[in-house]
C-alpha cells in the first residue's frame, strides 16, 4: 500500500482518540462502562460522549444499557465491524512504519 | 506506555497527512521538491503548503530554495528533529498495535 492509499483511506479511526477508545474496547475481555473509559483515557465527558456517538452511529461499537443496583449503567463493546476496522487501520499504519524502516 | 499517555503525547504527526509527508521525506535518500510530494501524496497545493509551513515552523523539515535552469526550485528534507519525532510517534503507534494484539 502506498502512502497515497493510506491518505485516501477514510476511517473514523484516523482520529487518535477514537483509535485509543477502540484499542481499549478490543483489548478488554469484558464490556467497559463509560466512567472506566473516562478514567483510562483521561478524557472529558463531553469529548468521550461525542466520540462514542460517532462510533455507535458507524456501528463500530455496541452499546448496552442495563440497571445494576437500580442504577442505570451503560457499557460498550467493540462490534465485529469495529474490530475489523481497527485491525485494517493498524495494518495500514504498520505499512507506513515498514516504509520508514526500510 | 498506556493509551492515556498516547493521547496526552502532543505531536504534529498525529495528523495523518503530516505523518505521510514525514514518512515520504525520511524514506527518500534525496531532497524532494514540492511537486513530487504533491503527486506522490495526491494532495491539493493549498493543503500541502499549509502542512509544509507547520512542519517548517516546528523545525521538523529543512527547506532549501535554489535555482535550477533559472527556475526556482524548493526542496525539502526531514531534519534530525523531524526524523526523531517520526520515530517516536511510530514507536507509540507500535505500542498501541501491540496492546491490541495481546
């Protein structure tokens, strides 16, 4: 893949924050809730919400809302499409790294 | 390095276009002129100019203006600082990739 192709490839994950969110979700064996993501990535609520909405709209994550101890709790997992998109994106970055290392 | 550190690390190269420009410059053994970069990365003149200015201001590239056959020609190379910044940035991305692969 050329660097031109890398630039032409339009991915939601070329945003660094969304890349980190997807990396966190796919690395976790369990669903992750909003506050854990906030803490792990040190983001503001508004910033994280906006990214999660974009990822949900693009069907890269699955959102589940449940009540635990009568309190609502929203958790997130990477969707199959999301895991695939992340893998594709990282493969592309890997190609860039190899070009530089040559 | 944690994903939090990855997000906190502020780099001009977290922009994908600038990453591709720096990858092109460091992979080349010779200085590259503006039109070659334009072609190789398929960017518009305005877009490329603006990125080159930011990279120059941050001293990540060195710009040289010469006359060849009486025509002005501007060429670019990655500076030592630029090559280092690229290497650092790619190491960080590599860490993210390894986290996901675990």
